[in-house]
C-alpha cells in the first residue's frame, strides 16, 4: 500500500542530464522514483549511483509508445536537448515530443496524476521581445533545421493546455532556458560542455559565428529546484513558467571565462553559425519569483568550476 507522504513519481528521460539530477533530488525528498528512458542521449551511468536505493526503478522505455504504470506525478523530460542530437533524427524528435506528450498525458488522465512538461526557451525562437516573457508568442521558423525541436515542443504545450481545458488535467509547463552542469554528455555539442571539454584537452574553442549572440546559463541545481517548486505549486498555476538564470553573456564571454578557469592555452576559432541560431536569449523570471519564490543562486563562475571538475575527472578516466 502506498502512503501519501511517499508518492510515486515517473521521470521520463530520467537517465539524461537534467533527469538524473531530478531523480536524485526526488529520492532525497523521500519519493519513490520510476525512471523511464530509451537511452538515446542518457546513460545508465548517470543513474548508477541510485540503483542501490529500493525506491528507485529504471525502465527502458520509449515514450512514443504507451506506458501503463501507477504514479501520482509525471515529469516529462524525455527528448534530446542538444541541437546535434535532436537534428540527428528529426522525425523521431518530433515524435518524441508530440507522441510522447500524448502518451504521457493519456497516462496522467488514466491514473489522475499531475504532469509537468519540460518545455523550452526555444518556443520563443529567435525572439524580438527581450528579455522573453511568458506572454510572448515567439518567432519560430516552422520548416528549418531546429523546427523538429521547437515546433515539437510548441505542439506539446498545446496538447498540455488542451488536456487541461478539455479533461481538467492538472498540468505544469516549465519553459527551461539553457542549463548546464555535471552529467552533460561530453560530446553533447552544447556550448558549455563543448567549451569545457575543448579547454581541458587544450584544443581550439569553437565559436560559431561572431560569438556576439547571447545566452543566459542556469546551473542544474537551481533549475531542478525550480522544476520541483513548480510541480508542487497551487493548481491555479499551470504555467507556462520561465525557469532560467537571467544573467546574460555573449558566447565569446563564456569562452573567455572557461579558458580562464581551466587555465589552458586554447585559442578561440570562428566556425560557421548554424541556421536559425537565436541571436539573444534571456528569461524574464518575474512569474517564477512571484509565484514560486524561486530564483537562481549559483553564479556562472561557481557553476562552471563544478562542471569543469566533473569533466576533468571524466576525461581522466
Ligand atoms: P538529455 O539529452 O541529457 O536528456 C534527455 C533524455 O531523454 C535522455 O536520457 C534520452 O535518452 C531521453 N530520451 C530521448 N528520447 C526519448 C524517448 N523517445 N523515449 C524515452 N526517453 C527518451 O537532455 P537534458 O538537457 O537533460 O534535457 C531534458 C529535458 O529538458 C528535455 O525535454 C529538454 O528538451 C528540456 N530542456 C533542457 C534544456 C537544457 O538546457 N538542458 C533547456 C530547455 C529544455
Ligand atoms: N555554440 C558555439 N560553439 C559551440 C557550440 C555552440 O559557439 O561549440 C553556440 C551556438 O551557436 C549558440 C550557443 O552557442 O549560439 C548556444 O548553443 P547550444 O547548442 O548550447 O544551445 P542553444 O543554441 O540551443 O541555445
């Protein structure tokens, strides 16, 4: 029999970067955790330290297929997040977002679970409104190389709100901005892992375009705290809620920081800018501050130190 204090949580994409941190924090809070992952970008290694806990269960499952389990909360994180990975098989990326949302919403409806969607700042596309507020509808190319991810996530948001209106489902939609930290995949292709790995290997740092495009980087611990607060927030807050660190940097500034912290001799080299690469990105987090009492605490330099230490150990192995 289940107790109300130790409810069961499903984390799809739980063996990935964010998912593995979330599983760890949920177990720390006394929850039972069912982690479902198809191991496309996630690994067993990311959750191997949780396997000895009897409240943790790892299931190989692809969310594009239905899942029949009994849970009280669903965090739907399954989806490759790095452009290199989501563009590898773009049709599967759209299916993961859209069919995955339909399957997980169907599950939530059947068992009466509350469900949270890991949406993204990419729903704003290459934004004309800066910083981005939740009320902004975005500027997204529907037929470009990023569209499988951006439009997949937008359609998932639509499905979440239609299930909410039509079936009275308790939903939460988090729009996550660039998040980094330990357990990113070293060949993930995202900017923080790329720069840290390149600097540690003494290789050139690859700046795409001029490097004057901006991003705002949130440390993983802060982000997980925001996701969990949103999940447990009152039912009148379905979202969307921006979660990210509002301190904005150019990509060139990020590269210079990484080189300084690693202490290597890497040079900056310019590479072509990928198509539809957003020029600027910064979350307006007033809603999260006001309704969740949440804001990031970890400064970029401190988070980078942790991340560098993680990759240094990983590369040494
Ligand atoms: P990640 O690639 O490390 O994790 C994604 C996980 O989903 C992996 O474990 C992967 O194997 C799994 N997965 C992929 N397709 C699946 C499928 N069809 N069925 C089951 N599992 C599948 O990426 P992440 O950074 O941990 O991102 C997690 C979620 O957060 C994603 O939904 C992503 O879109 C969202 N997000 C992340 C960021 C970020 O900066 N990290 C920003 C915005 C949104
Ligand atoms: N980027 C870069 N060099 C790299 C990887 C990425 O200059 O080796 C740039 C990329 O063009 C983008 C920014 O860094 O402008 C963030 O890229 P990432 O893939 O991390 O995330 P996203 O573009 O989805 O925010």
